[in-house]
C-alpha cells in the first residue's frame, strides 16, 4: 500500500489514542502529514505537537478535500454518537469508521451512517502504550481489502494483532485481553505486598514482582511451549514452587476465580452493548 493511499482521521487523543498514534508515527505506518487528529481539549492536543501531525480542535477545521481511508473513533462510548454526524461526509466519500469503544457494536454505526457503512471494531489494551498491546479486529462485510490491510498494519504497530469473524466474540475478547492487564496489575500488587510481608524491602519486592511477571510472559510467548508445560518445568516435586501452587491450585481456586472475573467482565460488556 503506497503512502498516498494512506490517510486517517483520529477523533480523540486521550491515553489510548495517543499511545496508538505514537507507535504509528514511530513505525512510519502512516506519514505524519497524512494523519489528522481532532482533539478539542487543549491539554491533550498540546501533547501532540512532537508528532508533527495535523491537529484540529474540531471537525470543522479539517480540509474540505480530505479523503481519508479511515475515521478512527477513540472517544468514550457515551460521547461517540454526539459527534459521529460531523464525519458523515468522509464516510459517504468511502472511508471506513473504526471504533475502539468497548461494547459499541457495528450496527450502531450502520444505523448512524447508513446500512452499507464499512465498520471496523478494535479491542486494544493498555500495553499498546509501549507497543506491546493485544489488538483484536472485527470488520463487517463492507470493509475493503485496502481498508482492512491498513487497519492490520496500524494495529501491528501497537503490538500483536489478530482478527475474529464473529462479532459476538468481542465481549469475550474484552473480558480476556481488553480488561486483562488490570488483572495482571492486581496480581503484581498482590505479589509485591506478599513480598513485603515476607520481609523484602518495598522497592526490592516491586522489582522482583514486576520483572518476574514480565519475564514469565515473555518466556511463555517465545518458548513455544504451553503454559501447563512451562508450569510443570519449574515445579520440582516437594519444592518451594510446589508448595505455593498447592495453595493456588487447591480445588482449582485460581482457575475458578479467573473464570468468575472473566464472566463478570463479559456480562458487563454485553450490558454496555
């Protein structure tokens, strides 16, 4: 795909929008001059000058002759449909609309813009801020190959990317990878506190917990072995790890807790939709 075929409008540039933008610019996925960011909040837009992209306080200042490939909605779900009409002409001109809002289905955009609107949903997660995100993509049948290729290229700049064919799976995706970093952060919190209780200095406990989770995740991804195999490899019979796992795995305690957590997140995602 040539640079002249790539242009985007990014609507909203809070934490996630800026995280995605930073990776796109760093990877030169789209040239900065072909990126138009609409961000009315000056405190947020002032952080974008280093990217050399086009910054607009509202949709009204976008170029009249602009023909974007994508209009990316990176704003809160409750605000989304207050502004969608401002981008109608770009959708009518052939742009696809991409949303990163949890629980907002493609039908809502089809109702807002027209039944044959090209709509992409992406569920990102916060590690996208360091290009380690998990970006899950669903596209309706009206999305062209050109648009789909650009979406995948953009998302891979933010980490790993995969596609799903059934939009109904987005609620499960949200519950596992969208909300998942918070589960891991809470585990890190708990491991730090446990380390301190065991006698470690605060900063040492923090370092050990963070690096252990980071290293284990990298090893799980890069080793090619399954999680069960890796767990078994580091668990010596009657050793320290076995003693700890006897607590975590007793009556499937941790498995059941994670299942309940993911089910609660999935249910809430369904309710939001």
